């Protein structure tokens, strides 16, 4: 959960005297600085992986192995 909050902080900008800065690091100007653009790109991809690909992979693995999981549950190994 902490990782998600760190990734979401990349999108959290504040207005300071007419300029918009990243709240976590006030040396980065939002929407103009190349560092911010790279951070937004990385955070977007990471959030996409975290939110879509990992649950999809987990579902696929459980679906493929559903018979083995069902057999283990019935044999008493998994409760």
C-alpha cells in the first residue's frame, strides 16, 4: 500500500507563488520539468501494472490450477 501512495504522490502538485511544484520535492516544477514528465510516465506504467496486470496474472494462475487447488482443499491440506 505504501508503494501506491508513493506512486500517487507524483501527481500531487501544489501552487507556490504562482508556480506549481511537486509536493514531495519542491525543486521539481510540475508539467514543465523533464524529471516530472519522466516520473509521471514511470508512475503511470507502474500503477497500470499494479492495478491491472498483477490481479490478472493471479486470476489466470488460480484459474489454470483450479483443479489442483480444489483437490488440495478436499484432501485437508488447505482449509
